[in-house]
């Protein structure tokens, strides 16, 4: 696992963070339902009735596992009623969610077919149809398809004087109706509810850098740092979206954008790495093409003049160390971005990583499932290996994350997996809305014994009936905080305190431990775990 993602700080001191807010652990955790118990069945029927008043798909999910034909039939009818309503309202995203959920439980609705839904969604989806005269024929046409993003934030006071506050970035057209793509952080002041100042969005064309053209935000994803923008002009050219799966380390690419305000700048280089985990969801490209302030949101194009990635970060103090978001993420999310507003991600309440056998990727192994989460409710457990989701083969963590991005929260998907004995099984998963702080969700939903696995990479077990703070480490996962700090199985550890550091977005634990690898030297320390991680899904 990525060492930097887990070890954010290590303090060999008993001094603790006074700014932290203490969190009380639950006295009990949610257990999997036992449908052989009549009381459980009756309570679940009442629960399904309540869920029908909210999200009918969640009610359908519970009814599927209850296996009561009458209850299941009732939920199916309610979902079909909503499918008809979504069709009438031309809410194609909702239509797709409802249809998929029925298909997942092997029920084929007669209201509409998947092919009809796909055709309806493709009718006006940006980036799917570009006429021949709008496709770039050379690199200069690609430059003309790229724009300068210009965000006017009014005036700011600096050294006692008012100066114009401008955010400059890049973007590129993907549709001849004026739709273009950029980074979320470039236009964040336009949609961030916490920002209370003045903000106006414009674009500038390379052919006319003196004219500011008004633009508006259609949809945005603050996690992946992408946004869909709309202008009322017809662009000179539009860029086609390629397939990042065909891009390998060493392949030649070009970056186009407006570094430090210089419109239509082209730089070239290669893909330096393809699996950098700088994002909490998925991997990004590292590239050596020159990228500077103002390049953010600009396209990375290949030798066939197709977009393969979107620039999102450059480390100015390190020459040639720059990063870009693979275009596959944009392609997956375009229907949701086009639907408008903020993109909400999904998750199943689990923690794990790619399962490798002799260097080959064989799915995603679960190390932990959160009590009360979808994975836990669907009977998935630590040691299971997810191999397929909604018919898509899952070979790696990146495959799983990319697949999850295609769905709106509240969808049902079919999941195939192998248990610890290698037996192939399948289940149904309900995709919940991903919380802003998954690590906090783990901590609040489980007792210390369980939550320390996803947070710090170690399993602990109480070792005293009189001292409730005394534990023994029973497992340490490779590459995690516990592993990097030299913890081992059978190390005795006293957990003095576990708290939430909201300022630094960390869960911190004050420990007193005797590490076997250090000759059982007694040491007090504070270990930290970030609120979010690429390994939470």
C-alpha cells in the first residue's frame, strides 16, 4: 500500500492534541440478520415499510434478502411505478438507477428496455457525437479546442491596496454545443457553499484572448477534481475522449493549457507512471511534460490527438513532477456530471486492496467490512475477493473504484466473489452514498477491535478483564501504519485514547506499546489515520 497515504505523522511523545474532540465508541455493533428468527423477520418487514416511504430501491434491497414473495412483489411494483415517472420526467439518470436495480435481482421490467435507456441517454450526452469538421486534424486544432478558464473573484486587499482577484486555469471543448471540461478547483468558488464572496466565470479562446465569454457550471466532482462547463458559443474544434487503458509508461503525450497566463501553450513529454495514488479514489498519471500554474484543467493528448487525461496538479518546486487524471474517470462520470450539480460517490463500507498472486492481479481482497454497511449486510466478509461487479470483471482496486464511479448512490449491483476457500459466490450490493470521512464512519460504527484494522492496519483483541485499555495485537497488515511502525503480532498495547482531529482530518490514537521487533522496548506514541483513503470503498 502507499506508505504516504497512511503514515502522516508519528510523534514519540505522550503529549496529545488538545484540539481533538473525543469520540465515544459504541457499546454494540450491528450484526448480520438471522432470518430464521421470527422476530427478526417481523422487524425487517416493518423496516421495509418505512424504507418504502424513502428510497424504494433500499426497500427492494432488504426485501430481496428477506425472501418473502409478497413483500418483494410489492417493492418491485413500486419501483416500476417510479420507472414510469422517471420516463415521463425524462430523468434518465434516475431511470437507469431504477432499471438496473430491478435487473440486479433478475426481474425484467416491461416499462422500458436497457437499449432504449441507453439510446435516450446518448441523445444529448456531451462528448458522444462530434461532427467531422469539428474534429482536430493537427495539433494546432487541438490548441484551438483548448480555452483559458477565467474566474473573476472581485477585489482583494494586499499590502493595504485593492487588487483584482483572478483564478486562471485551462479547459477544453468536448461538444460543439459549447460543453467543456476543467478542474473543480479552478471553478470551486462558483459552487462552494462555504465561499461567500463575489465570483464570475468566463472563458477565453486562443484566437481572441481579449474577449471574456460568460460560462456556467453544469456539474462538478470535488473528489476527482473535474467539472463540466457550458458556454453559449460554438467552439472551433472539439476534442475526442480516448481510452487511458491503452496508455502505458513511456508513451508520448502533450499538455495544452494556459501556464502563468500564456494562452495556447503546448508542452510535450511522456507518461512517467500510471498508478500514483494522490487521490482518495483511483490512481492518477505522473508525467514529465512541463506543467505550471494555469495548466490545471487542460487536456493531455496522445499522438492521435485524443484526450487521455486532465491536468490537475504540478509541483513547481520539483521540475517535471506533474500529475493528470485519467480520462476513463471523466467518461464514467459524464452522464452524472451532465445531470447537473455535485457528483455524489458510492461505497459499500469496506476496506481492502488488489489481490496479487505471482504478480498477477486477481480481484480485490476485503480486509474489513463495516458493521451496518452494504458489504456487511450482503454477507461479504474479510478474506473474500471481489472478482466482478455488474458484469464487469474486477482485477484490481482501480477497476473496482472506476466501476463504482459509474453509478449513482442508491443503486443495486450484482457482485461476484470468491471466499477464503476459493469457492465462487454472488450477492447483491446496495451502493450507499460515500461519506465525507469514511474513516470516521468506520470508527463510529465499530468497536476498537474492528475499527483498528481499516484505520491503522492492525487487529487488536482485549487481553484483560480488569484493564479495558489493554489489548494484544493479533494481526498486522503489510504496508500499513502498524507495519511501517514495526508492530508485530502478540505485541501488548495499551490504548490510552482515540480521538478525532477535525483540523487535520485525522483519527489519532495515543498508544503505549511494547514492540517485539524493538526488544519489547516500552514506548508511548501517537499514530494517525486520515479521514479518507484510496483503500476505502
